[in-house]
């Protein structure tokens, strides 16, 4: 249970940061910096308890990689979505309401590609810096993962919304930052990228399974 609570808390603060920095503020420079930093500090805070996934796509990658059991993976994902939903409530209270008109994704193909590429990068980095026996016990894993999200947000945030995380996709949709009709884009791209990253890790690290 401690692992699941940790996953919910970390995802909560990640999604809370997204809502508080984007709503009524736009994207700009501050939001990617704040979001990457939020993920970084939550990873350092909860990594020793749950592994600090805070992302169902990461959990799927870790499952494919072979470092978590199926039942645990499902519980992690549920906890992450709960954390994201609770963050939506907090954002609504703190910001005094939610956007009335969600942003629409223009080119679906570009959005799918953007979400896939940077979700793959995120999961690939996480598997290598946080689960590899070659980097066991390192002190930089939180920075590497947080910076990966930050560079993704800077690079393609204006193309896809820059979720790279199905729980974040649920959160931004509930907050009204993204349309319900677009949520499938995040789900397809993020989960497929997480699975592919897990397979790539296994292929590149056959002695670390």
C-alpha cells in the first residue's frame, strides 16, 4: 500500500504543477521548467519507496522490462490516475475555475508522433538510469528523468500538448486543457511508446533482465 500511496502523491503534484502553471498563464517558459522540476523532486522523494513511476506508460515499460509484476502494475496505474484526478480538484479550487474551451490538437499524425517519441525517450531514460544494474544507486536519476520531460515539453508541447503520460492526459482532460476527443491520442502513443521502450531495453541489455 505504501507504494501505491507514493505513486498517487507523486502523480498528484506533477499534475497539480501542470494545472497551476498552465491555466491562466499559458505555456511559455515557466511551465516546462516547473513541470520537469516537479517530476524531478517527486522522483527523489518517492523513488526509494515505489520506484517513482508516476506514469502508466513508465509502469508498462517497467513491466515489459521485467521489474514489476502484472498485479502491481495495474495497482500502480490506478493509483496514478487517482492522483491525477485529485490534482484536478485541487487546481479547480486554487485557480478559481477551469478553462471553458479546451485546446484542440491540429494535426493528429504529428501529435501521435510527438507523444510517441518523447514518451519513448522518457521511458527509455527512466529504465536506463533508474532500473539498470550498471547505474544502481546513482544520484542523478531524478534529474535525468525530470529533464527529459522538460525537453519534451519545450520541443513538442505546442504540437501535442506534451503529456507523455496517460495519467497526465486524464488530468489535463478533466481540467479542460485538452478535449475528450483527443485523449485517445495520448493513450495510444504513450502506452505503445512505453511498451517499445521496454522491449528496446531488453534487447540492448540482455544480461540485465
